[in-house]
C-alpha cells in the first residue's frame, strides 16, 4: 500500500475508534476513597500517611532503596542534579530531543545544558556518538572533567527514556564511568519500563519520575526522586522539605532548601493509581499491538517499538515516517487534529529554543531528523479493547 495521509489517519482512527485525546487519566479505582479520607481527616497538605505509603510503593515497584515524593517531576530532577554535584556555571550533557523540563532543571542549578544526539532505535541518547563527542571536547584535569572549548566543568550526564522506551543504559554507563561523570536518569515517562529486567531509574546515581496528569499514573501533579544511595536519599528528603531540622516546634533550617513536598492529597491519588499500574501496563501493550496491526501494511511509516533489550511501558505510542517523507508530518497533524484525534509532533529540539540556542552541543543530525518525522498518537488506557 502506498503511504498517503488518508491511510495514516484511517489507521490511527481504527485504533482510537474516533475522537480521542493524546493521553487522559483514568480514575476508576480507590482514588475517591483515598482522597475523601484526606478530606475527612483534614490531612491534605505536605504531611500525611499517603506520602509515606506512596514512597514505599515506589520502592517496591522499582526496586530502588529510596524514593522521595516531590511536587513535580521537574522539581525531582532539579534536586537530582544538585545532589549529583552540579554547580553554577557547570555544563550538564543532556539530550536535545527531550521535553523542556530536562534543560530547565539544569538551568535551575545555574548550569548550562550541553546537548547531545539521539539514537533512532531508542530515541534516547546515543552512547557511541556521546563517546566520540567527549573524545573531541573533554579534558581531564586535577579539578575534574572540563570542556576544553568553553573552559567549563562537565558535571553530569542526564539521559531520558523517551515515551517510556528505555535508552541504552549499559552503553551510557560505560561512557560515563570512563569519564568519571555521574549519570542521572530523567525517568519521567518510564514508570513500569524495564531495561534488561531492571526498572528504569535504578541504574543512575539518582533519577526523577513524573506523575503529571498525562503520565502512565497520575497524582494530579507530582513526581519522585529514586536512588540506591542512603545518604543521597536522606539528603533528597531534607532538601525537598525546606531543609528543616527535626524538632517538635523549632523552625531551624541548616541550608537553603526547597518547598518541593508532595501534598498528602496528591499522594492519596497517586497511591490509588499505583495499585492499578499492572493493569495500565497490560492495556498499554494492547494498544501498542493495535497500532502495530493497523500500520502493518502501510509503507513508509512505522510504529516506534521497544528496544530488543527492554520492556517498555508504551506510555505514548509514536509513528516514525521514513526519511524523505518529512513533509507529510504536518499534513497528518492537521488532518488528525481536524478530526478530533489529538496527535502531536515530538518536542521542538532544545537547542532551537531561544533561551538555549547558544548552549554547547554535539552534532545533532539524528535528533534533527527524528524531530521532523515523529508523531505522537493517542495512547490513553481506555483505548484498549
């Protein structure tokens, strides 16, 4: 079958059954009961049993030793970077192909994003290209690793698991270990995804999850920090709770902290959602299989699949147009959205955003190609049949 805009739109509509949002939450479990309990007991703010319960559930699900609930995924990533040692005027290597929050969290530290290229097979950082780039620009000094072109310290590498598909963590760890760089995982989209049997967010020194309204589970807003380092886990809890010293009544704070605590009300919603994670994951896989079947006979476009080494949560399904068909992207976006089927391009690349245009970067040819060819399609759990 020849590739046409109509054939692509019809294939998407076969899965959605008509109008559909990109990703909507599903509230069908204990959400009402748990939230009502918070309202009835008036434990609605930053202290309460559901915060502790959410953190314990996350440790059980991911295998991480420590989880710290936060008000957003961006807040979680900000603290991850600070605890990884990122300081003002440092550089942090991050994907150009990611949501803006990845770069913003770096900027919150007073540091500079340093953009690296993507791998077409994972949509995440390409370890081979990263290694090649570091060989060209990095220099080891007694004070640490430096970018010899800018003179700034290279402080960390942030990877992101795009649409829930785990990036090549072993490949990245090989590169970061060789250069003495801590690896931080932006796992905002990958709750429930596994890399070679290991849950994402447990390979890096620290990682950040997101529970925004469009994620695989939601607490309305919210996020969490994961780490297997006990000292960093305790420090994360301290910094996200205004760095207040434990005391029955005194307001003593020993450093600049952040009011990044997740309210108990939101945590209650998150606990109810986490109880249903396995069901969400199973239905996400059904939706992905439906897209694979719908596009099986359409040439020139493929549904993005999980890497062979991984089991993805398929948070968002995405289409990838073949090279040479880039001009069809906006035609598909226009046609689907006009029909009430919400589709979106992948994010505008971060080095093209006005505040990050002058940031250092590697060759970004793969990220630039992907940005012209990838389309996100509706993936709400309710689409499973």
